[in-house]
C-alpha cells in the first residue's frame, strides 16, 4: 500500500471509531420487522442464517472474493453497524482495522466475537506473529460448529420468542457439521501418505490440517498483508521438489502469482507440478452456489484436494444428503 493511501485508510478508520462511539442511539426496527443481524464474514453469516431461520434477517459485510485481512472499512459500514440489532464478527484480529469499530459498538448493542466466545483456548493454534492466534478456525468443522449455539443465544436476546427454535436449529446444524467432519476425515485419509501435503498461497489451513491429518505448507504466513518474498518461494520450491508434490492450490481471495512462481521454479528443477484447483480460504463462494454455504465451502475444498492428490471421496453421510440434493450434488461421485 502506498503511503498516501495508508494515511487515508488510517484517517478513515479513526473517523469510523469516532462515529461508532457517537452512535448512542441505535436504529430501531419497526415492531413488526425481524431484527437485523450483521456478520462480518460469510462463514459466520451462513451459520447465522441457518440458525435464525425466519426469526431475523442476516446481512453480510464482506462478500465472495474479499480478503478480511485487507478489508478497509468505509463510511457505509458505520451505517450498517448502526442499523444492526446484533453484530457478529470472528475476532482474533481477523477483521483488521474494523476491530476498533467493533470494540466501540460493544455495550451499545449485542456485539460478539464468535471465535473467542465459542471456542476453548485449548483448541486454538498459536502463531508467532502479530496475530498470536491463528484466526482461521472455520477450517475445522467440529470447531466452527461451536459458534452455532452462541449465535442462537445472542440473537435470542433480541428475538426471545424464537430462542427455543433457534437453539433447536443450532443443535441440528451441529449434527450436520459433525457428520461433515467425519466425512472430511475419511476422504483425506484416502490420500497416499507420500502425497498427503497441502501447498497453498497462504497459511490459512492449519486447523484443517490438524483436524483432518494432512500436512499443510503455505507460501505466505497467516496474514496476506505482506507479499511473499523470494526466500519464501524458494523454500516452498524445496518442499515441492523434495516431496515430489503432484499438485498445489490457489485460493479464491489471493492472486495466484506466488503459486505460479513455485510451479515454474519447480519445473526448472525437473519437478512437474499442477494446479490442483482453487480453494476457499478467507471467503466462501458466490451466493446461490453450493460453495456459497459453509458446508459447501469445506465440501468443495475437500473434493478438490482429494481428487488432485490421488485420494478417493468417502460416501456422503445420510444427514448431508438433503443439503447435497438442494445443490444438485452428484451423490454417485462420492
């Protein structure tokens, strides 16, 4: 980022904090309107939408293809914060400069960082950088399922008549995610040991690797705020060549040039590597597609990884068949 743009961004962030702090009177919906729930990222918004049903309206701040690490708040975000009855965000610095605005909203309306609220510190992955904690917890379905009851309880504060129904939907959704977790585990286990390594543009898959038994190597670190250097690419080429990695993966929110640089350098050393496909990391797919759901995000990531690395997809659990049929998933392929 050039210096003038960075100064403008910091100035806007300061203004947003001041505006949020000045918003002592939240916008109130009409009595016959459902409450408005604002979620920063789609991985929260889709879980919230599933849990609240018709009891609330869920709005999303960062859509497909938007990198939350690099998200720059706008003046319209303050209006969205003011209009929301409930604000849900991930936490652990994922939302960058928005964290100050979100902190300013706490105490004025239900504003919850779902990751630290729902997930035990013992289940977190520590990292040696400014984050301290890897924020990509949605890569483990068993962990991310824990945010569902937190969302039900939080929205229940503004929609008490629906609290019981939302709690039931949260429990049912957790059952689906438990089955998804088992399906991913079985599918990844089918990849030959020597090829069970996931090479990606940045280090967003540590929870996935830990949960599902696959080694993970990212060219960049946890954040995408800084560019990968020559040394980062050289180190990854060493891994790819030494391990005879057959495929590497690009990400939907990150420029693929660093992955292409690894492929080109590996080819110069006699190791032919393919792009195994595009993975969802910091954002889900387009709305109205299977990949635009949280279940679909992990499902599509897994079949992309398994197919490219020589594994076999496990049969989809019965509890996920209705989801698959909704999105015209070919069950015969699983």
